[in-house]
C-alpha cells in the first residue's frame, strides 16, 4: 500500500473516530440536555417570571412573559407562573359594637396583581401567599376599626358607606405596591342567635304593651260614650 493510500486510510479512521466520539458524547449527554432544555407554556391570565438557573454562577431574573404564550426553547430557566386575574377574598368577623352587641360580619375584597408588578411580588412578597402577607394584615384591622365604632342597629343600613371607606383605606395601603384593589363589600350583617332572640323578646314586649294601651283606651272611650 502506498504512502498516499495509507494517509487516506488514517484520515478516514480519524474522521470515524471523531464521529463515534461525538455520537457517544451525544448519547451520554442527551438526557442531560433534554432535561435542561424546555419550552415553557404560560397560561392565559398568568405572567411567567423567568429566572436563569445556570450550572455555575448565581443566575437571576431574566424576563417576564405574559400568557398565553411559550418561552421558546430555553436553557436552564426556572419559570414561576403568577396568576394576575382578579380574585375575591372573604373575611369573616365577629365584632363588638359600641352598644356591646357582637355582630357577625362578612367582608369581601376584590384585588389583582398588576402585570408589571409580578417581579416585585415574586422577589419581595411571595407569589403564592401574597394576599395573606400584604393585603389581609391591613384589611382586617381596618374593618374592625371602622365597624366597632358604630351601634349595631346602624350597621345594616351603612354597609355601602363602610365599604367605600374601606376601599379608600386599602387603596392608600396598596398605592405604591404591585397590587390593585377593585372593590370592598360588606355582604352579611347578622346578630348572633342569642341577640336575635333578645331583640324579638323586646319587640314582643313593646307590642304587648301597645296592645294593652289600645285596649285600655278603647274601654275608656266606650265608658265615656255610655256616660254621654
């Protein structure tokens, strides 16, 4: 075999060796590559907080993706999907009024996360329990403070007024935050069963007294008519 032919064989063998090495490398690294390359989906009404998660280094915030859409194939990215739709939260209280009557009260607050505030929510507050951490601690005390300054008999007819006052208070609280408050409602105002019974007894007593007074007045008028 000539020297030229030998060189060709050597080059061919080197190429085969390189291809085999690349194939083996891809075979071994394939699962790792597949596990770390993903095309994440962001649902409608959600915003995806995309964070770099490199093998080496700290990584950090990459970008926000507003759903519905995909991130495209990305390498080692962690996605936190944050619901930015309007949500309604219920708070139930038993509040002692100025006249020492305990009232059962239900209050609702409607709120959402602003799309451009998702990064602050994820990094500073928490994407899962943001209501309990930021809204609730201001909403519940405000309800107590406003309602317990009233008498029980005035609360049912002033529910709309209280709702507007609470809305102003909570909107001031969230003014520089990533949240938006749409409405506050006082939906249920009930006397406890014991108090209801006491009120019914008092009303019944008043009615009995009024009936007795009417009967006495009737008898008096009849007696006067007979005399006349």
